[in-house]
C-alpha cells in the first residue's frame, strides 16, 4: 500500500465517526427545514412562534454549514495529493475513489445547506 493510501485509511479511521454524524444530521436538517418552510400559524401568536423557530433553525443551518466546511478542510490536503498522484491510466484504486466520493458528498451538502438557508431566509422576510 502506498503512503498516500495509508494516509487515507488512517484519516478515515478518525473521520468515520464524524462523517456518520454529518451525514445523519444532514438528513434530519433537510427534513426539518422542509417542515418549517411549509408550516403556517393559525393566529398571530402561532406565526410569531414559527418565525422564532425558523430564525433559530437558520442559525443551526449556518453552524452545520461551518461544520461541513471544517470536515472538508481536514480532507483537502489528502484529496489534493490523491488528485495529483493518481495514475488515471492505471488500475482503479478503491480507497482513493472513496475519498473523492466523500469529498463530492461534502461539496454537495454545502450546496444543499446553502439552498436550505436561502429557503428559510425567504420565509423570514
């Protein structure tokens, strides 16, 4: 196993738990934001309560966005080495491909969280 492959495996042992929490939290945040965007109040008090929930949830989304960016930042040095050292004409390397897929998911999650922040912010206007 090459040095970069060993580095990926070592970093994933550390990152595995963190990534599980990020991925599972993402699914909860996605569903909860959808509920809050569609929620309507029956009176002024209910509307104010829902508005407060939306505002708090937007802060949670911003915090989650920062967390995802931090996780991606931890993986960037190894990912950079993978892209630079990969022999694209050689045999398929599953470990390196797995790292690239995790990077792709995290980048997609950043875009999705930005979309959710936008949707909930429009409801707060």
